[in-house]
C-alpha cells in the first residue's frame, strides 16, 4: 500500500495543484482535508469534488463553524485577546481547529505525513507544524511551497498542463485569509507601509466615513459568553455573524498594523473584524463592572501572555491550558447586559447592567444615602503612603531637601486666589 499524505486543502489554485505535485514528488497518495471555519465562498461539496477531480484519493470535509466559534473564538473573547493591542488573532485562532481535523483525518485514513500550503516566511507554518507535532508526535510535516519548490508560476503551468478544474489566470493582488472571526489582507501594494489602503482592500466593513444611522445593540453575556442580542437568544456563531453584519455596516473593526511576526520580521497587515471588536469592547466593559480590582489587574497580564502563546502557535501547550483555567475562573460572574452603539467605525458603550455587579450605588454616590465611611480615608492614606514617606525622609536626611527652585514664586494676589478656590475633583 502506498504512503498517504493528508493535505490541508482550501480549494484554490495552490492547494489544488499541490495534490498532484506532492504525488509526483513523493509517490504518495493524497487525502485532501477542507475545514469550514466561516470563510464563505464555495460549498464544501464543491470543494470536495474539486479535490477528487484534482487527483486526491479521498476528500475529507468538515463544517467546523460552530466548533470554531464556541471552542476557539469564545476563549479569545474571554481573554480580550488583542495581539499588539490591536489584532484579534483572526488567522491564529483558526489554525488549531484545522490542525485538529488534519490529525483526525491522518488517523482515519492511515496517513503518516501532513502537508500544508504555507511559505517559509509566515507564522502559519509554525502554527500548523507545532500543533500537528503536539497532537500527533509521530506525524511528519511537509509544505509544498516551502519544501517542494511549488511556486505560483509553476502551479499555473502544472494546472494548465494537467487540465485541472481550477482558475489559473486571475490573480488577486492580495493574500487573503478569512473566517467568521475576521479577515486578514496582506501583500501587493500594502507592502509599502506608506501606502494607504484602497477601498478594494475591504470586504467585511463599509466605509466608516459615510455611516448609516447609529445602530444600538444590547448584548447579553453569561459567564463571559454572549447568549443574546437585543433579547433574542443566540449561539456564539450567531452572535459573531450578526455583529459582523451590523458592526461591519458601520465600519467597525478596521485595523492597519505593522505586526511583529513570530519568525522575526515585521509585516504590514490589514484586518477586518467587526463582530470580534464589538464583542471585545462589550465584554471588556462588563468585566470592569463584575471583576474584582486585583483579579482584573492580573487578568490583563494573563490575557496578554495567552494572546502571545496563541499567536505563536502554542494553542495546545501546557501553559496555555493552565492559563485557560485561570481565565475561565475569572468569568464566573461576568454576567449581564451591555448597550453598545455602533456608528462611524466605533463601538461605544452606552450602558451596563448586571445582577452580579460589584458596582454598589450606595458606595459610589456623593448624594444622600452615601454609605462610604469617609472618616476612614485619612488613616488609609497615612498607612498607604508610609513606606514612601519614610524613604523620602531618608533621601532628604542623606542628600538634602529636593530642589524646588524651578517652581514659580507666588505673589500675594495668586496666593489669595488659591486660598479662596474650593474647586477640585472628588
């Protein structure tokens, strides 16, 4: 029996050609694996049939949209995950779910090798291969573009010579990866970082400079996960899809960033993630209402590290697994509703409501009914500032008093004005 190789298959030119290219180069049979994570386009059956027509001995297709939204996007939302404070891990989140199905297919069809279509310059080669090696340590990985010299011009020539059922003449100027969580665009004229993106770069979002009437949406959360929009129950996938539509119509979620890639280079990327950015804005504000101060501070550190691990292809790592446990624990009381206005490229919080809130009106108010014991403040300040006070006294004892010569001298009129000024913050 011939060796078998599982190929991550998109249905496009490069991976369609890769089926025959791999077979010729290695003598192995190729099983094509297509995973739907909400990228749109052709049906899975159309993609499956094309893989068979291009020479695959088997074609495995999976509708993983709900799985992706529930098991990958929702953990990212709980972490408020934004790489470099901007990028919501659009591509990075989809790779581990694809990896999971690739390894499952390798087991099902008795393959010893898994192939993917990445080049040697990007992050995805690391994400695929580290994930595959983690879930299937016995499996070997190859990349036809990187390892078998499958360039674009060779792919077109191979497709035409073999009459493959794939379009070979139209070349999109951009490299595009998209799923339900967002859309990533790079290459072409965008590689000159002085160039402004043109209108044809965008697909998920309308121009925020010409928005329709503001759209106000109420998002309900339970344990950090959206469960309803405007009072109508939704699944995570439905929440993302509906907010992609509504926030996208307002131009929310456009991101233009020079990004630090894992492989050590800086790359200019354009992202569109209207649903993701709207959900993160709402979720982060609900956490402000429901998570205790010190826990919230530490969670930011954990969320940052979680984001870096996922970006770097370590979804299945022990540390990421441990951080998941902490983040999930912080979400216990992240329940309630956020009223969000979507307009002109912005998602603005208008209101918050939660039965598990830490906001206590009687403690916060300055009006009648104030329950805060203000007499405790003086002693608190004395103790809180004591260590700094003692250290300052030592500095002045050893090095002398601080130089205040740069402070302007007040005249009598200025001093009188200060004495009668009773304004100030709370």
